[in-house]
C-alpha cells in the first residue's frame, strides 16, 4: 500500500525548539478521499477489534468460575487481560515507531485472533492457566486497538484532530454491543464445552478486523528539525503535555474505579437483579461513546482544555449524585454522568496530547502516556472490588476526588498563567 505523506510547512510555528506536525496530503491525492479513507478503515476495524474487550470481561468471569482452582482465582483471567493491556503500552508504541502503524495494527489483530483461539482451546481442555494466557494476549491486542486514535489524529490536519478522534471513539458503541452479542450467541454451539464458541466468535471478529486493516495507509510525518528525536523526556514534557497525560489518567482511573465496583455494589451489596445491574452498565457504556457525536465539534470550537474542564465538572456531578443516595436511580444517573464525563475528559486530553507532541518524539510521548493512563487504570480496576467491599461505596467515591482536584488545579493554573495552547 502507498503511504500518506504529511510534512511540516516551511513556516511552522514553534514552542521552544521543537516543531509540531502540520498535516498535508501528498500530491495528486484528493483530500476528502484520502483523509476519510483511513478514518473509515479505522472506524470499521475498531468496531470489530475493540469488541473483544467487553466480550472478554463478560466471558472471562464466567469461564473463570468454571475453571478456577478456587474461588479466589475466579476473576484472575479478567485481571490478566487488564495487566496485558497495561504491560504492552510501551512495547506497542515502540514497535509501531520501528515498523509503522499499519504493521502494528495488522500484527496485533492477528495476535488477538490467535489469543482468542488459545482461550477457546483452553476451555476445551479445561486449562485455567492457558485460558488466563489467552486473555492476557487479548489484553495486549487491546493496547494496539486503543492507539487507533493516534492514527486517526495523524490522518487529518492538526486542527481536525479532535473531530477525528471523537468520530473514531463512536465505534465503541458498536463494539460494546457486538462483542457480548457474538459471545452470548456462541456460548453453546456444536456440542462444544460452554463458552468455547464464544471465543471462536471473537477470533472471527479479529480476523475480519485484520482484513479491514489491510487497507490502512501509514502517515509519514516529517519535521524540519530532528531536535525532538534526540531530546530527553524531561525536555519534551511541556506543561500542556503534562496536563494531557494527567487528564487521561484521571478519566480512566476514576471511570474504572467506579464502573468496576458498581456491579458488585448493585447486585451483591444492594440485592438488585442481574438484569437491572446489566442495564446500568450498558447505559454507562452508551454514555461513554455517544457524546463522541459532539465532543469533537466542541473541541474545534472551544478548544481541548475547555472540553476537559466540562468533563471534570460532569465527573464532579457524578460523584455528588453517587454520594447523595444509594437508590437504583442514583446508581443509574451517576453512571450515565460518569460515562459522559469520561468521554469529554479523555477525548479532550488525547487531542491536547496530539496537538502538543513534537512529531519526532510522538511515539515516545505516546508510550509514556499509554503506560501512565492504562497502568493506573489497571490498578484502579484491580483495587475497586476490594475498596467497595471493605470500605464501602461512599469511600470509593471520595477516592475519586483527589484525581479530579489535581487535574482541575493544573488546568486552572495553565488557563490563568500560561495562556492558550497553540498547536506547534
């Protein structure tokens, strides 16, 4: 496949001594055809590949209950997938720096396909540890899928990064429905052990994603200066980049902390039915991705930091609702607000990161960002069950407050004393 060329204009703006990318299509290409082509391919591929995440969470616990050597290990396969996502963040960015996004995306989708088949084989032979390995590798695949958003930003002019990222994130609604749907329909097929077919179905979705990604084109970003390539991370991390990373950490940590604990509190702690509990989680997932219809436009009009501020305000509203009562309605409204808040803060943070990362160092910065965001998210998800069981629902909500306050203080400081962020 050909490569989409993106180069620096001769009179690009600078902050410090590092140049930022300004995207430009290669000669002879239609802008709408070329730019939209990558976005369409990424949207379709993410709809398929990201579906393995909710499916793995849904089926991982069920299979764990069947295969685990003791009740203490039931959730280990799901934890293994989260650990896999966090552990692969830096290697994924560095591999794509070396071999390109296209090779990384296609290779990871193939790995996910193999991982799902390993999980299916593990169920067939009743091997708990082999099943956990399969889910760990699925987690590794998810790491690459989560970096589709950077490829989307690189495929459009820099001032369109926000809309590109938000349009891609909308595919999460499809993935949230498709993965569990395929997994549930495949749970009992061909006389195989329960849930074997679920992971065969996941493997087929990832195989389709691999085929879709064959049409993806790498985006070459050239810089007029190679200073960013040799600079230390300390030199690269400007205040806007620090804010972007902190915003991503807050968005994912608070969301995972509360979302992971909600089924435990609702179903086991409050005695609500599994159907009611599932509806709260489904509503939350829809709320995470549906605002993508407008979040990109809001970023274009008002800027990434304004949208991040809106996300923080809605996070605070979610916490306030959760602290005000424990009726079913309180849980539902708080989780919907949590999803909307995550969307605005995470997409705003990702846009701010792409706007301020020097082209020559973008993979290194993205590696640090992904490790910080998803490593912290993994800790939050793993600890939330213990926190809500031992300390209670209200204590869990108060633990979110330091994240929100710290991000709000940094955001306010930059707005008051450092002026607007100008893409370099």
